[in-house]
C-alpha cells in the first residue's frame, strides 16, 4: 500500500504541473483561494455543475464525463471535467464557474489516461479513509458517485 502511494505521487507530479492551455489568471470571471472548502466554492459558483458538464461535453464532443468538478486553478474558480472519447483518450475541459466560458482544453492520450488511474485510485482511497475517520461524506472528486 505504501509503495502504491509513493508510486502514485511520482506519477502525479508531472501531471499536476500541466493544467490548462496556459495560465488562467486574468481570463476568468471569478477568483477563489486554493484553500477554500468545496462547499463554499459551490456556493460561490454562478454556473451549476450539470450546466458545466453539458458545456464540457459540447466542447470535447466525447462519450461521457468520467471525472471532475469544481476547483481553483491559478486563482480562478473553475470546473474541470475529463471527457472520455471512444478511442479511450480524454479531453480535460476547463470552464469558468462564473460565466460558463470555456477557458481551455487539454487532450490526454490513452497513455496519460492510463497513467492517471493509480493517482485516481489513491485519491479514492484517501476519500474513503477520510469518510471513515470523520463520519462525513467526502468531497473528493475521485470518489465514485
């Protein structure tokens, strides 16, 4: 278990550094702090999650949204959704949570998508552990719905 977590961290670091197509600062309509709770981010957002998912699907022209949700990126309040394609690749779409504008996209090939699976599994396990310890539902986006 410990080795899996360490391996997942090594895999995650390069991906964490490469977000949207460039810097989002200045291009978003709403600012948010990285440490703000998910519930507070949701209350701030003018665009609702279902609307943002539809925007992501329309932009990426994929088969389904596989993961994502509200977050802060470069100080901007955004929705980030991974949209799957029939060729097993994914497109990550970054949507402004204030006005619904697409701020950027990032194509992820089959290899990168496969490399993210251990990271997602680690996040899911962390969310489950948090739920067990606190007795409250996790806001972790990697948790199965």
